[in-house]
């Protein structure tokens, strides 16, 4: 393998240790710890496992954490009232509503009801606008794009003046990461192109990239011949392509594949993220960082 492996699992550990230390320091000096509430509606196994991991991580770094589970048939009005309760709760700095929500609830309405100053997922239109303005305006960058940028920085990849190509234009990954990489400042100042299904020469654009960020949701979409020699390749895709029995637990687990043909791409790229163990572990980590930031904003420490 010629490419350097950028391990999200290792970077996660570094950042969680930094957060834990900072939480302890703030607790000692100010008598406060960040508070995070996760609201789960219904009992989808995937959502339960995401929420459990978020709560476990919050606990690990020393946050005050609440898991507020609600029945599948909760009314939209009751869910909005619950959010309002946490908007007004001084011990809570971050409110997270686990998506997807049941069909009878308008998720846009629910996400927009969260106080933008507690919107640690960064999905509220106010925070999307702040991200677009950039600089000091940004409070809570959305977690997956923030994780991608942090990995690029910590891997020591130069972004200033770099050609960045982002495959995918979703509101949760493609558009925000493209917007972040184009701003002036740390881990950015790049020249950015977004490509999608309407793009004429996908391979040609990818081939120009010093940093190629792929968030399409198509297994093995990016071929090695689309990659510039020595480029940094960030594979955001998480695609379930089958099932296998876990050697550790003996239980059935999903076989995951990224959007990049990893085995071939690693022979061309300069650095690359694996799937699993790449971008995945960064998302919850950045959620913790945003929740800590929320308390710091409140205490006037940022
Ligand atoms: P999404 O909303 O489905 O958006 C996919 C984007 O990729 C769309 O803009 C689509 O273009 C583009 N695209 C799809 N196929 C393409 C093709 N053949 N050529 C060019 N562009 C193509 O997906 P998402 O929510 O951004 O997620 C993308 C992937 O990242 C998924 O595998 C998801 O599971 C993963 N993900 C991982 C994390 C994490 O690790 N923490 C977080 C979020 C997402 P159009 O707009 O033209 O349709």
C-alpha cells in the first residue's frame, strides 16, 4: 500500500481526550459541564444504536446527558413542546433529534424548532446561513463535514490553494463541506468544485483533485484511474453490500463498502480514509465538540 491511511478511529481518540480534559477544566473553574439531550422517536434498531453510541460518548467525555425516548405515535405538537422544554432548560447546551422521524411528523418543522444556539447538529437554517457567511459567524458546523475537515487538517494535508473536488451535493455532506473548504481560514482556502449526477465529465473533474471528497452513496463509484497520483481521498460513503458473521461476537453484521474502490485507490492516492474506520467515527466526535462549544459560547469562553 502506497497511501498513508487516515484513521478516523485514531483521530477520534485524540479529540475525545482533548474534549475530556477541557470539560474537566471548565467544571473546575466554572462549575458547569456541557449538557446534551438526544430525542429518539420510535424504536428503529439503527436509530437506537446511533443514539446509544452518542449517549455513551457524551458520558465518556464527562457531559450531563439525557436520553429522552418517545413513542412512535407521539404527536407533532407534543414533540415540538418537548423541544421547547429543552430550549428553556439551562442545563442543556445541545439538542439532538434523531432522524428519520415517523411519517406523520414534519422533520423540517421539528429541526427548525430547536434553538439555533443549541442546534449542535448544525442543521437549523440559521446555522446553515452562518456556515455560508463563514469566519466568526460559524457556531456549529454540521458534524460529518466538520469531521472531514478536521481529518484533513490532522493528517497534515495542505488545503490552501488545493483543488478540492466534492462528489455529491446533499445538504448534510456535499454542500456544507464544499462551502467550508472554500472559506478563508484553517483547513480551507481551497478552490472547490462540486460534481453530481448532472456533471458531464465526472472522472475528468475527480482526476484534477488534490483533495477528493466522495459522498455519493454508490459503492466503488470512484475508480483508481479517476485519482491524481498523491491525492488525499476522503471516502464518506457507507454502503451495506451484504452480511457476515462477526468473529468477535458471532452475530450477523453488515459488510460495509465506501464510494471509492479502496484496494486499487490506495496504490495511487497519497493518503486515504478506510471504510469503516474513516469518516464514520468522526461524526459523533464532532457532535461532542459542538456541544462543548455551545457551553463555551454561553460562558463567554469563545
Ligand atoms: P445523498 O443525499 O443520497 O446524496 C448523494 C449525492 O451524490 C447526490 O448529490 C447525488 O447527485 C450524488 N451522486 C449519487 N450518485 C452519483 C453518481 N453516480 N455520480 C455523481 N454523483 C452522484 O447522500 P448523503 O446523505 O450525502 O450520503 C452520501 C454517502 O455518505 C452515503 O453512503 C451515506 O451513508 C454516507 N454518509 C456517511 C456519514 C458518516 O460516515 N458519518 C454521514 C453522512 C452520510 P444528485 O444530487 O444529482 O442526485
